[in-house]
């Protein structure tokens, strides 16, 4: 499960990076500042977590169930983080 969790963290980070890099007209650091200024961290995390679906299904296809559980656990953790960011951002 730990390997799945770590792979999911990397996939989420990579997904956030890809989203910021390719869908923002500003450079990476300016985009991070705008995201923080607009309290959009949760939304970017959600979009970055989409990459976890691909990792999850690859682990299921290879019948690596415990790694898939680690990915699922990390995805639920991201959902809780987004919930707390949304509740306490005001």
C-alpha cells in the first residue's frame, strides 16, 4: 500500500504541474502566486488528482490490489485536504 500511496502522490504532483504549466498563460511561479492569492489550491489539487485514476487502473489491470488500495487511500486524503481547504478558506 505504501508504494501505491507514494506513486499516487507523485502522480498528483505531476498532474498539478502539468495543469499549471500547460493551462496557464503565466510562468510557473507567477501561476502559483495567483493560485494562492485566489484561494484555488483545492481546485488545482482536484485537477492534479485526476492522474490517480490512470495509476489506479494500471495497478488493477496488473492485479496489484494493495498498490491500488494505496492510490485510493491517497485520493481520499486529497479529498479531505480539499474539504478542509474549502471550509477554512473564508
